[in-house]
C-alpha cells in the first residue's frame, strides 16, 4: 500500500516498487567482461581519462554490463565498444564540467562549446585551425570526446553521425539550463524541469542503436514527427529512471541536486515520500505512452528497418533500467515503502 507507513528500503538490487518496467534476466557476461577490459585500456592508456584514484569509481560504473544489456544485437564486441567509448566520454564531460569531479556552472558554456567541437569540427583558416586542434588534447573530456567520435565515425554513416551531433547539442543545451538554474539557485516548475530533462537525458545513447547494430535507419524515417515523439518519450522515461535510482546518492552529495522528486516536493508542496511516488507515476505514464505510440508507428509503417529500430529503443530502455536497478555500487533506494 503506497499510502501506508514506510516498511524500510527494498533490498539492494531491487527495482523501485511500483515502477513499470520489463525485467532483463540474461546478457552475455563474456562480452561484458571483454568490454570492461577494453574500455579500461582505452581510458587509461589511450586517452588518460582519469587518475588512478578514480579507478574504483570507473570499475563500479560497470560499462560492460551496461552496453551488453542495452545492445544485445551488436554483431561484435567492437561495435559495443563504439557505444561504450561514447557513453564513458559523455559521463566524463558531465562529471568534470558539471558535477562530481570539479564541475561548476561558472564558465560551463565555454567549456561545453569547446568540447562540442571535438564532435562537430571547426572549419576555419589554417592559422587558427592548428591551435584549435591542439585544444582537443587540453583536458580529459575533450580527449575522450575526440577519440570516441573518431571511432564512431568508422562505424557510422554520415547521416548517423549528423544525428548524433544533433543529439549531443541537445544534451549540452540541457546541461546549460541546469547550470543556469544552479547559478541563480532557481528551482524550476515541474514542467520546466521535465522540459530540461528532455534535453539533458540519455537520448544520444539509444538513438545510435542502429549504428551499434550494424544497420541504418534512413534519415527521412528518423525525422518523422511520430518517431521523434517516440524517441523523446523513451529518452524521457529512461532519464526519470536515473532520477529515481540516484535519488539517495544525490541527497548525500554536497549542495542541492535537482531531480524530479526534489522539484515535485518543492513546487507541489509534497513530502519527500509523496513527491518520489508521484515521480514514479510520471515515469509510468511516459513508459505507457512510449510503448503505445511505438506500436502504433510500427503498425502504420510496417518496415523491417523501422521495426528493428523501435525494438532497439525498447531493449535499450529495459537495459538501462536493469543497469540502474542492479548497480548497487552506485545506487540504493530510499525508505519510502
């Protein structure tokens, strides 16, 4: 009974009670271990992403499991690595520029813009191209972005690369909005927060599911408003999953971290528990809408490539939940049930 007294937090590794999701029971653990081995070599030896004292946190992220459970149709470990490098690079930018490892909203826009040029290169005169090229080695996030993008371009078509750059621009815009609110100590309205989360969300990860799978969703299909809505619903739901599972971790961190339960509590004058349970309801409504509209789209356009892409989105959504639920190194649930 969600309205009854709290009975203690669920056991470690349990799903959020009442959260609509599809369990993932198996994944290729051998592949996951190989991705973990290769991603560590890339991070340490190739790009010098992090100092030795961050090693435990890096391993605790469980990149190999995350990629393997989200992309079970990847033909090779090499294609899983395409996704793994990008995700690790995106997290490095978030940690180092925005949050856990020295991040700050002060000067964030300039840092993000220069990092974005590692994904979307600057076309300038010869005189100024050289210092720009050197700048891509200036810090770990830019080294990670450049290397991960170089590997991605080997696997992606030009339209897939352009799609990814667009999705990353969306992500960076969301970072900027959250940073601006942090600077002014502004708690957004719930609808404003959800608007920000449509940009600062996981979208760049599931939308490369075709590249990782070794095929291409044509650009004209990807651009259809119906598919754009389905992608947004899936990405928004997965990001609220992050808000729910990282809730206690963020409460224990210095300062105030905006997440959906915190914003609902503030703006709708609810208790922490009621706000958290309301956030679960918001997630569930988005998930049901994603599944219903994906099914309608697949029926309206019964094309094998679209069906496969929609299935890839759904599998990524399920895998993302599995990673959050099972990563007890990073996450634990509050005492609300």
